[in-house]
């Protein structure tokens, strides 16, 4: 099973509606393709993880719903990684708030 890991760093964008973003990602956890999920809140980050049967479809859904809803606020404050079957040995960087960092595709 592959896992999508989404880290949001709210301090990067003061206008980020943290509770609404958290609710949107929590709603994702009830999707049928999500096999397991987790949430961790630190002092300066929110980590959401979603183990999924089809991570490419889940990533499309997250982009079209959550990233579309929160637009530039989420774009400028998040990192998205797809951890592969071998964990960090075969990960893909799908989104980074720094546009200069190359991104992978699924």
C-alpha cells in the first residue's frame, strides 16, 4: 500500500484557515479508497497521512477539492509526498511550497 503524506505549515500563510483545512482533510479519510489515515499536530505543522488503494486517484481528488478550495493559501504552505511500497526508498515529491524544487508525478 502506498501512502500520501501532506504537511501543512500554517505559519507560512497567516490567512490559512487551519480548522477548515483540518476538517477538509478529515473528510478525505472517509473516502472508500482510504485504507488508513493519521493526523498529527505539532507546534508549527499539521501532518495528514492517507494509506490508499489508489493514491493517484486520491491525489487527483485532493487537488481538485481541497487544494482548489483553499487555493494559494494551501499551495504556499504545504508539501505533499507519496511514500511507496518501500517507504522512503521510493517516494515521490508531488507538491512543495517552493516552486524551485522539482516535483514528481504519479
